[in-house]
């Protein structure tokens, strides 16, 4: 499928309130928990993802095909196969795990900022696990991940969330779809 056909299809689907979104982040950030939460509207502890999970999620009057790709280093090459036709990106960060912020930043630079396919996609960053003591608030995470330096060419927003408590998720998804329209 050529790039122009892919762009045409993406725009047409968006007019019909349908879109493909991709959920990325390091392993254990909460990607699968988020995907399940969006599907079932409740928290459940998942099994680790092998490969990817694909779910159709209904949010407001949108149908979102969400692709949750395994975050372990040896699965990250698989991310490349999903970028075409994506209208929005969710990048989940475990805001309580400051030891991995540097790794998260490196992955964002490699897979998001230098990615031809995602140049025009809005990027929603979820600072997850706000319920845990020691988790970093969204504003601090922007600095810790260097987003104010690296993300100047992209439309992005960061939301502090706890999937466990169901807080921050609705608003963050509202922002994403508002930027895809
Ligand atoms: P991944 O898909 O990014 O690899 P998972 O991550 O969705 O498998 O989640 C990893 C662990 O984080 C899971 O715990 C999950 O329950 C937990 N988790 C996800 N979101 C939250 C949250 O908002 N708060 C807290 N406290 N924990 C969360 P286990 O114990 O199954 O490894």
C-alpha cells in the first residue's frame, strides 16, 4: 500500500470516527492493563503480552482499533510493522519507575520522534501509576523525559493517570481524539 493511499484511507476513516491507534512503552508500564481497561472499563491484572494484542475500543462516538505491542526489548522490532495507517499514539510510562526514564526517553527518540509514519500523529503520553508512592507527576515527567527538548515538532500532551483507580484516562483519550479530528 503506497503512502498516499494510506493517508487517504486514514483521513476517510477519521471522518467516519474510526481510527487505528498504537499503544507503546516499555514492558511493565501498563499498556495491556490500559487496553483492557479501555475495553472493559475496569482494572484487571493482565498476563504479559507476547507479540501484540489488538482490541476494538469504543470511546465517545469513536471506534478505535488499538494495537498494544509487547514492550520487551526483543519484541520492539515488531513495532515497525504497525506504524502504517496509525492516526494516534499512546505512549505509557511507569511514572513510579524513575530508574527507567532514560530508557523510555531513548525508545521515544528512536521509535516516535525519528519516525516518518508518525510525524503528523498526536502523541498522548500517559504518566501511569500515579497511585503509587514516589510516582512522578506529569509536569515533572516532561522534564525527566526531555520532552520539552525532543518533542517540539510533534503535537503531544501528557496526562497523569492511574489505571488502577481509573483516573485521568477518559480525559486523556478525549484529548487524543480531539487532535485526530
Ligand atoms: P505492559 O503491558 O506495559 O507490559 P502491564 O504492562 O499492563 O502488564 O502491567 C504491568 C504491571 O503494572 C501489572 O502488575 C499491572 O497490574 C500494573 N499496573 C498497571 N497499571 C497500574 C496502575 O495504574 N497502578 C498500579 N499500581 N499498577 C498498575 P503485575 O503485578 O501483574 O505485574
